[in-house]
């Protein structure tokens, strides 16, 4: 009953160390125990991302006011416990210095890093954006994401390993997808310092099927990919998202750490399903699941085009007016416009640019 819930909350709060913000095992702060208690007992909402508010999750809260306490101290403790000279963690985090030997200072572990990132992401929701720990945690999450992609994702097959010293796939899918889910890599984040991509776009109709021929001949320094979107003319392009994608063009032979984070996420999710039979939602990575499932939603049964930059044009299917919900009788009165956005491997993007015929330097229309 309610009294039992309040007792449980009170007991859990009583054994949380206020100095570190952690729960202890044998008097030592424990990363995995703390992340488990924080996520399963003190999470009345899902992690908040830029495009959405955190949905209510009362089943992960032991009481009506069971919000994680000591967020600043949790962040400070985590940042001090990283493996030396890395933005990642291992299972020796916060353990006595004499434990671990070589591995303590040289091995980074995916599950530990994932647990730390999830805990950081939860802790920042409990403090003010003006607190110095807020910016420090955001930066730590981003650097941990980039490190994880560069060091845990294997060079072939889009599988991932358990640590930076292993070249073999992990025994289970746990770790990477949850880390991506907690990061901001898939959020829309505009960076005004990124160069505007120069795109050549040609349009044509073929048997009633809209086509676009896109060329990204000379990828600009600082960009790793361009995303191409299609939307009705009356749609405000400021609100474009992955649902409107028709294709992504990446640099040739790009390693995972140099790929569009959304395309990489799609590849990782598919690889995880094929290897371990696990979908991201089964790992509580609901945001990641939604992002990857929504990609190119308005293409209908057509496929998202994944292509390589260069002088060779890339042909993409264009979403039809009916794909956006227009009736067949309205099709002739609906104009579908194309847009491009440059993106780097951290997930930052340029402002959206139009690929319409009136921009003669960038667009050419075929009859």
C-alpha cells in the first residue's frame, strides 16, 4: 500500500550517501547499483530530449515525490571516476586504488560507461542549467558517446565489444543502445559554425513516381553527411525531422565514428537485432527506438536511400503527396519541396537549405 511505498522511499534515501550521491556496497560507492536504483526507483519521468518532454513513468518511482537527490554530487563523483585520460568508465570506478592493476587504468568498459552516461543524464534533470555541473555533465555525455562509437563499435558488421581491449562482439546487446538513447546525438542541434553544403539537385517524374537526383561532389570540411528531406510546400521546414527523410549521403569509406549518427543508429539497431535478437525498446532505449523507426516514415513503402558522396549523382525516391495524407484528387495541387541539412558525426547540423528551382546556383529542374 501507500505506506509501504513511503517506507521504501525513506529507507532508500536514508542509505544514499549525501557526499557522493551514490549508494554503497561494503562502504564503497557503486556505479551499477546506483544507476539501477536511480533509474528504477527515482525516475518518475523518462529522460528528456529536445523534441519531447519526458513521459510519466510512475512504475519507476517508489513514491509520488521520489526524485533523485544530490544530483550535483553524483555528477562530480562520476567525472572524477573516469578511466585516466579517457571520457569513459570501467567497473573499478570509485573502488579502492589498489584494485584492478593494469586494467583499472587502461581498460574502458561499455556497460560501465553506459551506466555512467545514463546516471549523468538523469542527474542533470535535477539541477539548474546555470549550475557549472550541468555543462560539465552535458560535455561528458557527448565525449563518452563519441568515445563509445570510436572504441566499442567493431570495424565491420556494426556490432560492439564489451571493452576497448576486445575485438570480439559482446556476449549480449546491453550497453551501447542505452548509451546512445541517453545521449543527445540524435537530437536536432544546430551549429552555426558548420559550412553550408553545396548540393546539386535535379527533379523528374518517372511513371508517376517522383525522383530526385542529388550530387554532393565536394564534401565540405566539418561535415560528415548531408540529409535530404521532402515535405509539402506549405510545411514549415523548421520542423523537419527524421520522418521527412528521403536519403542520406555520407563521405566514402567512413568509419562509424565519422558517420551520420542517425544512419549509424539505424545500422547498429539492425545489427543488434540480427546478432542478439534484441530491439532497443527491450533495453528501455525508447527514444532511440522511436528515432530509428520513424526514419523516412513519409516515404511509405519506398526505402530510405543511403549513398556515398562524390561526383556521381544519387537517385532518391521523393515522398508523394498521398504519403503525407493528401487525397488522390488533391495530388495535382500539391508541390513537394526538397531540403538539405549538413551534419557532423556528433549530430550537430547546419540550418536547413532549400533545393528548389528558384535557387539556380544549387538547383536545376528537369522536364
